[in-house]
C-alpha cells in the first residue's frame, strides 16, 4: 500500500508527534537520508579492533605501572594485542574505501570538525609506539633479552594515551553524522563504546594470563566495564525512544544487538563471572568462555550499531520524526567554521 | 520586456564564442569571486517540466539513474544521487490536506491540479556544510563563490560525507568510487555563466544570484503570496528559519514552500553534526578514565592475593 493512505496527523498531533515514529506525510515512503556506504562488518570490525587494541594498551600499561614485574605477562600480551588495530584494523579501513588506492589522502589535512580526520591522526600516533613496543617485545621473547623487554615497556607507555583516544573516538565518528540512531545519542553511544572497549581489552588480556591474581583482577575490571556498558545500554535505549528513533531497534540489526551484543556480550559473561566468583574457585574454562563471549559481543555491538544506524537513515518515518524541532539541542556556543 | 541592454549586442542565435559575463544577461548578476551565490527555488511557480534535470545532466554529462516508471506521480527520477543533481518532486493533493484542512493551492479553479505541488530539489550548499566538515581528505571545499564542491582528484571514496548530509544529497558513485553532488556549476560560474538548471528554468522557479539579493527577493515573494491569500507560503533555509536550524545558520540554496517540509522529503529541523563531536569525545574519555581509575584501584588492592590452588 502507498504511504499516502496512512492517516494524516491532525494539527494537534503535529505539535506532539507520536513517540513511535513520524505519522505525517512522507514522500512516497522514500528515504529522506542516505545510509552510510560503510560495510557494517568491515567498519564494525575496525571499531572493535581499535577499541580492543587501544584498551589493551591502556590496561597493560596500567598493570605494569601498578604491579611492576608481577604483571610482566600482562604487559607482554598487551603489546601483542595492540598490534591488531595498526595491522588488521588499518587494512579494514583501507578496504572499506571506495577508492582504496588513494588512502593516503587521509594524511593531506587535519580537521577538528571531522572525527574521521581526528581518528586518522589518533591511529597514526598509536602506530609507532605500538609498533616499537611490539617489535622490541618480540625481540625480547625470541632472544630472551631482559634489557630489550625493559625498552619494550618504556617505549610502549605513550601508546596508552593514544590508546585511550582509539578506544573512544569511534563513537563521535558515528554521532557526528545525520544518521538518526547515531546522532540521537552522542553521549550514550560514547559510554557504550568506551565501556565495551575496556571490557574487550580486559577479556583479551585475561585469556591465558599466567597468574591467577592478574587474571582475577582483569576479570573484575572486565565485569565492571560490562556493568557500565549495561547501564549505558539502558540509557541509550531510553534516549533513542525519547527521540523517536526506537523503531529501528525492531529491525533485524536491532534484534542482533539485543541477542549478540547485550545477551551474549554483556549478560552471559556477567553471569559467569558472578557464578564463579561466588563459588570462589580458581578460573576455569567457564571464565575463558566469558572472555570469548565478551569479545564477540563487543564486536557485535559495533557491527549492529552500524546496521541499526543504516536502517534508521533509510526509513523516512524515523528520520523525519528525528528531525522534528523538539529534538533540537538547546542553543549553545558555536563551533567556528573551518 | 525586461531585457538587459547588453543583450542587443548579441542578436544572432548562434555565436562563435562565449558572451563575456553572460550571467548578466540571463540572471541579471555578474559572477565575481569572494561573493556568495546560491539558488532561490520558488516552488509556487514550478510546473514540473524537469528542464532543470535535463539541463543539469546535459551540462555535467551525467548518465540516467533509472530508466523506467516508479509509479510515484510524474516523478520517475526518484531522488538526488551521484548522477542526479536536480530532482523534481511531485506531491499530489492528498499530502497537503494536513496544512490547515485546506488544499495548499485551494482556489476557485476546477479541482484538477489545484493541489499539486512540484519542487526542484538540489544540494543546499549549506553555510556550515556537514559534508565538507566531515570530509577527512579536504576533497570537499568551499569555492570562491561560497558553494560546496567535491574535488574528484582528491576524493578517496571514504563515504563519510554521505551520512553527514542532513538532506540525503551526496552519494558515492558505484561507477568510479568517488562522492558526487551538485557543484552549483562551478565550471560555468568560472566562465561567467549562470548555472545550467537556473538558465533553463522556463518559469524562473529556479533563480540564481547573489545570496543576499535572493533572500530579499524571497522575503518579498512570501509577503506577496500572503497578500494574495496563500498564507502557507514560507521560506526553507533562510537564516535560522526552518531548514537552517541547529546551528546550520542558512542554506545557499533555499526554497519557498507551501506545505510542511516533510511533504517535500525535507527535514523540519536539521542539525549541524560536528557539534556532536565534543559531547561524544568527552563522554567517551570520561567513561574510559573512570574505568581506568577503577582498574588502578583493583590492581593496587588485589596484587598480593596468593595464587590459589597451586
């Protein structure tokens, strides 16, 4: 049936559009916006790897700072994990370009109004420290040189700073667009992504940790991050409902988010950690499962967020509802034009 | 007849060369760098002839998108795209019933066509252009005529301008992997020519000119329409009005509409996406900092725990 057959809002309803969606006219049900030409799996995969590597750098540096030699194995795995974003992550970014042979044009300029430019430079500042840290760690592991592992530790320290940026900037990358699901929740999305990054970093570091003490601490950090992610998810869903974008949560991607990101990625590991901790036993294969579920869930959060965003951009009843005056931000200080 | 005096110098129908500053003759405006130019699209005089679509395709050498019928009134173009930089919307009567219960063109004429709206949509060449602000390569830039253009030799097809646009204008072409949109005929402006769509418009629904001049013309036209009983007339995209909300300020290509923006597939209150960078970055870094502090506390307290079960 044609969209025009839908009942048209009365003037009173126009003042207070339905929370569910836009009930006024659409243009033959055609999209009002264009969805990002990103592949959700490729770009979502990059966002996951950026969060994982960035947070692994943050946590492993902190662990070595606080626990010194006792956390040497955590630092070592942190330096290996931090290579995921510079290698596989960068590759995914280039693959997703529609003219990949010109990827270097990203380095022509630095622009603060473009999170993609900001991210380019954050990743670029991460690569040298992560790279030197990784190579010297590799050298120390292969040639058993104690001096080289101290150099690895020192040279890797600045990666914690750019790692913090790498774990978080990707939320602003999505929110600074006109895609309703992303634009509706800059803060909530940023909290979810940051918490999910730390959770994935802690989970990856905890897998195969040599000492139970380090492993337990990493699991507790991971659980705390998952709890924050859970709270941010509740806030996020509340915000998108209030802004009339919630229809897109009912899409296939929305269901994927519920099952894979929330169920598998947050609730299952939280349950496992709670159960094993209550019994007070040493880490078992159930803990490995929790860490793996956290990693899969963290990746699926990013992939499904991209998918839900695309759905919200394609549906005119969502985008026209989102762009109603009631969703305008309060007037604030203005960013100068570039 | 309102003919520019210089027009008498060119009486032949075919010329061997360009007329210097031809836009003076066709649009009454001289095109000079460092001035702001734009389009004023007055939808009340659009007759849906699609001359603008054809002129745009001809001048810019753009292929057809869809050769077929959509079933959506006379609109077989569908939407603006990488290959379609002018698009005429056809909105039939039933859409406009909700603007006060009366059809927007309600008058004493016979019913047919009385409530039929046509509107030639185009890139808005926003003052704070979200596509340009999002572009990480600098391929999108503001020209000396205050218009927004993609440099095809720079664009690497990252596609970030596509979701940035609040109007769904920019698109990455599958054919060449670059972003494309209306250039406001940058090449023609350089040569002193009026943009192709505006020059071809037979009813002057599309007017090209200096922005301040166009805004004044639009204001006058709205007042005139109100006087004639068309109380629904308003401008979309003039300073801080509908379409220029949320720090968008104003659109260089703006419209005179007689129904709510959504009927024309336009957002009622678009926002400037780059204003969301700071809140997102701050919230993300604050969350990360909080969790990092918690991690330090946990590491400092739990480190001495004896290894159980060993």
